[in-house]
C-alpha cells in the first residue's frame, strides 16, 4: 500500500467549488488502484481567514505544510483583500520556502475540443512550458524617486543569479530527455535587455553543450509568442524567465482551450519539500458561487500531481477521462459552450474514469 499525505487548500471564489470535484476524482483513483491511499487534510487558509485573523495562514503554516508529500491548491483572491496580501502572504511564501523553482505548465490540445489551431490541422499540440518561479523580473527590488516632480521615475531591478538560471535550465533539459521530440526552446530578449538576457543565453548554451542529444533553439520572446500561434507543433519543452514564462503560459492556456482547462505545478525537483499543484486560473469572482466553473483545470492539476508522484498510469487515466467526456460533448460547462454545472462536469469525469477501468 502506497500512502501519500496531501495538504488541500481550496482557497477563495471558485477554488472550493472546483476542488470538491477534484477530490471526487482522487477518491475514484483510490477505488480503482486499490493500493493507493491519499490522506487529505483541508486547510481553510484564504481571504476569509485573513479577515478573521489578520493573516493568510497561521504563523506556523509553512511548518505544518512542510511534512506533506504534496500540496493541492484551488485559487486565492477576493475583492476585500488586496492581491499583494493574498498572493504575497500565501502563495509566494509557499513557493519560496519549498524551493518550488520550476513552474510547470503543460500545453496540450485535448481531444474533443474545438480550437482555432485545431482547425488549422494541428492535431498534435503537446508541449510544456518551464517557467522560472523564484527570481528574474518579479523581484521586489527597486523604487520610485522625485514623486510629484517632472523628474518622477520608477526603477525595477531584474535579478538573475547563475544558480537560479542553471537549476531551471537543467530541469528543462532533464524533462526534454524523457520526452519524444527531445527539443528545448529558450525564450530570450538579449537584443533589448542587454545584461540579464545575454547572461541567461550564455548559461543556456553551456547546459545545451552538455546535452548534445537534445536540440536547442533560442528565440526572442516577441517572435516566440508569434510562433506559439503560427507553429506550435514545433515545441517540446519551452524554458523561460519568470515574466516571459508568465505571459507565454497565459497564451498557451488560450491556445489549449481556455483558462478553465489549464493546470500547473510548482515543483521542487529535488523532492526535499512538497510541490504544489493548482489551476492557472484565479478565483474568478464574476462566476463564484454560481456553480458553473469548469473543474477541468483542477482535475488536470491532480493528474499532474500523480505524475509527480510517479503514478503515471493513474495520471494518464484522469486525462483520458477528461478527454472522453469532452469528445462525447454532452456535458460541458459554460466556458466550453455548454450549460452543465461544475458538479455535473466533475461527476461525469469521475464516472468516466471509473467506467473506463
Ligand atoms: P486572478 O487575479 O486571481 O488571476 P483574474 O481576475 O485575473 O484572477 P481569473 O480568476 O483567472 O482572473 O479569471 C479570468 C476569467 O476567466 C474570469 O472572469 C472567469 O470568468 C474565467 N474563468 C477562470 N477560471 C474559470 C473556470 N474554471 N471556469 C470557467 N471560467 C473561468
Ligand atoms: Mg489573473
């Protein structure tokens, strides 16, 4: 019997709604496998918790999470609490404390979905973006000067360290080795950002030399964004800095069928600390409480979590279940042009997974 401990943080808005469906799928996996057990503990650390306690999680929150095998997150954010609190006091401390320096975002056009790209004949869209998750453009360094004068200015420093670049690029290559196309594409902008990006390029080149069996391409971020649309079939593993990766993965979510589908993993590759899996989308306050959110991004995040736990077969089974429901086309949430509820969609996928087996 294989036991895993899972810290579940449903969060705010549609987070708890989609998490509920995700957990049904996880239960189905336990039933099918027989030898797998997930001990899930739920934590109500969200914006409501903040309004009651003045903090997003208890003082020893990170210490509590540290001992879990994995963390499953819904989404965080509510209008009563500014983003810089909800994000900076919950998600970022978790990513930082647990050295989740890889943000992994698969971009895959699922069977059964319409997409402008599929109409162009791209059946085989299946790549992954590795986004640097701890440094780069999203540093807290900089400041503003001369406010209220004609000389007013703002400076934001990019921080790139050799250690930080090396570890994420190495991860990209180790991932490419396990994939079919054996290709790494690195995003740069060394013609415009002339200190940090040439540094990034140099390190990519050094690591590329150590992996002659992997093909390496380096594109400027502007061209690369266009290629996501015009030749997405070319990509296998795309590695990018924090900001570039952020933008590329929203674009990737769009070409993969929308935010309601897109999953992500915040990975600690050394497995010293727990990794965290969450949908790319936020708490979507506009549809929260209506029961109409698409739970697929959350369910797919659980499939990613199982892949991380090296339960490949179970991970695949979930993805297959999602695809079969999409192919059948009868049960779809509003974002996919249907009128099914979150619960109907979650239960249909769960049923399908149980039946397929
Ligand atoms: P955040 O700042 O937390 O990222 P946001 O306002 O930028 O939040 P999201 O919460 O990601 O945006 O949502 C953007 C839009 O996409 C929402 O208005 C919502 O209608 C739609 N959306 C997001 N997730 C889903 C989902 N799971 N199902 C259906 N629609 C969704
Ligand atoms: Mg957003």
